[in-house]
């Protein structure tokens, strides 16, 4: 089963002092290489800061767009991993090693993989 | 052999049901991978037993018989449904089709109960959901009984259970005993559920009934089950000891009108001495093992109270020492308050008052009526009537339970009459 791990923290890389950011990158490099070896890795990336975010809504066919993320909170979304795990306990064990978990928090979301969704989206 | 009367036989069946249904359910959940299907299979298995056992006699291993019949009833049902549904779900159901003789060995069944406990108390479920699911699946309470015990609408209780089951399925919460490294943390969440159930029974958080005995008894039973399954975990011994020692004072802690009687005013002959000796033995064993924690220490404190021949012969130094240890490993303002009360018993109310004023100045426990009740009691014992009245009034504003409110009102009336 696939799980999306959303990494939230008060500071994203751009907002950290350079030395901190370098250290953090190194931790991520190591973590990512480990989960590639163990076979849990599916995908990952870093998100640019919320200042780069835009939220859009479409109402009556018109696009209205707003500056900033969907919800403004102290903690912001900084990146994500998609991992493959046997079950939630394994996902928790893997996600607990994401370096961001020690600084902010990680939300674990099971990714729906049911026939109905795949069918609707035209995926197999 | 004397032939059994029909009545004896149905009594025997009833007892078998009571003894076995939890274990059988736990195993069926593992085999079928689904709570609802397992409940249905359990029901079908007992129905088959009622039909077949009167003629064929009770099998040698009724538990294994029930598991096996439940499994085949579920497979039958699955085959019937499969004719009408698509075959999408078949791979997920395969476990049920593979008959592994080890599955029905007693040892494996014991593990199933443990797996079920850890699944129901998984930290990814809300605490309310953990409690409801545990009472439903492990203790076998009905949804209505759970609703009544927690003063919620049956619909709310049912929803909590349905949502929890859906989350177990959707997020794929596994049916397993946590690995050694995760055990302490996961066990904590199980113990929290047990203690919550106990406390809900022992001192209902609101309403008139001060004790809802069934829930406390259920929590003690659950603790003892866990103790059988994991016999060398000190905190399990500790929590069972703590519950037994607290429960031992049940008959002495309220008047027949339901008014509270404080520990130092209780009639100690009303205490349940069997429970006390059981609790004291367990606490000694827990303290002799490495890795005991907050439950064991609280049980040790309760044991000191229980072993005092009278209230004024209580060893308050020993109790203060135990609170010191507790505060070191489990710092919390509630523990600080309890320690302040113990210190007041050793060194006089001024010493206790000083500690309580620190708590108040830090803005700790602002909504906790016991804080102000303790403050009021210290002022009262120092003869500071006006300050005592103010503090009792403050406590009364925060207290929710009728018996506690009556106790505070009684103290206030006594001071006004001075």
C-alpha cells in the first residue's frame, strides 16, 4: 500500500541559516538513499516556500486565485515522500526516520488505490 | 455416566460462550481480516454449536471447533456473495482459505487476543475510538452498553466504532503485536485505555453516579488478561495493582446517600482486604522488576495507604518519597499537587500551602477543582476561615460531579457556622 508522507515544519530550507540547511539536506540525502535501498521509496520532492503558493477556486466557470497556501498555519508544508509499505505500522516506522519528523511533524496519509478511483481516473 | 439434564447442558453452553467468545472473535478477525465479517462468523459458529452440540456432544476442543466452523461459514458466505460481485476482492480474502493447523493452537489464539488489544488501542485512532472499540471487541460490551457507560447517544457510540473500523481497514492498521522496540510506547496507549475505562467506572466524570462498577470491573479484567498475556511487563502489574487498591475502597468511599467520604475518614473495615492483598503482592512484584513507571509508583502509594492501620498512622514520609520519584520520571502539575498534600501531612499545612501557591502563580491546573479544594483545606486547618471560604467557593464553581459538589457545600456550610 502507498502512503503519502507530508512534511510540515515551521521553517522550510530557504528560511534556515545556510549551515542548518546544508546539514538538513545531508540528512535527507542519507534517508532517501536508505529507503531506496530498502524498497520503500516511490517518489519525493521538496516544496518551495508558501510565499510561492497560490490557491485557486473555480466558481461559475471563473477562476479566482489567491496568494498563499490553502490554510495559513504556523507549520507549513515543506515536502513530501510517497512510500510503499506493508501496513500502517511499517509506514510509521519509515516516516519516523524522515529528518523533518525530528524538527516539525509528518502527516501520513494512505493513498486510495481502489478499483473505483482508478477506473474513474482512467488508470489501471 | 449420569446423563446431563437439558438445563445443565444449556448452562454449560452459556458458560462456554462467555469464556470463549472473545478468544474466538480475536482469531476470526485475524483470519478474515475484517471486524464485521468476524462478528458475523462468530454468531454463525455459536448458532451451529447450539444446533449440533446437543446431539453430537461438546467437542474436545470447543474453541478450535468454533474457530473452524466460523471460518467455513464466512468462506461459504463469501463464495455466495462472490457470484454476484466482481472478483476484485478475492486476493485480500485469501488468508481465510488457507487452513493452517497452527492457527487453531491455543498459543496462537492467545496471541490473537494480544494482537486485537494492540489493534484496538492503536495510537492512530482517537482515544475515544480506542476506548469504544476495546470495550466492544475485547470486552464484548454492546454499543448500547458503551453509550450508557459514557453518557453518549447510542448513535454516537456506534459511529465511533464504525469509523474506527473503517480507519483500521483503510489505513491498513495491521493485526500484530508490536516489535520489542515499539512495545513500551504502544503498551502505554493500551494502559491509558484501560485506566480511562477504570476511571470512568470509578469516578464518573459527570452526573450523579459516583461509581459505575461494571466499567471498573471490566477494566480490571482487561488488565488481568493483559497480565496473563505479557507476564513480565512491570507496568501491567502496576496498573492492575493500582486498580485493585483503588477499587478495594469502593464500599467505604461514599455514604448510602452517595456522599463522598475522604480517605482519612473512611471505615477501614469496609475495605476489600482480598483485593488489597492481591494488589500489594502485585505492586511488590512490579517494583522488583526493572522498567516500572508511573502506574507502579501510584500503586505503591495506594499500597502505603492500604497498609496503614489507621489514617493517622499513615507513613506520609514514604508517600512523599514515592511522589518525589514519580515527579522525576513523570513531571506533571497533578503529581505536584498530590505531593503538596503529602508534604502538608508531614510538615503541616503551611508547607503544603506554599507549594500550592507556586502552582497557582504558574497558572497551572486553573480548571482543576482539587487544587482549590486542597488550598481551602490548608487554610481551614490553619484557622484562616475567610481564605478557606473563598477557595471552597472557587472549587465549587469548577466541580462537576454531584457528590463532590455536595462535599464542598458541606465544608462551606461548616465554615459559615463558625
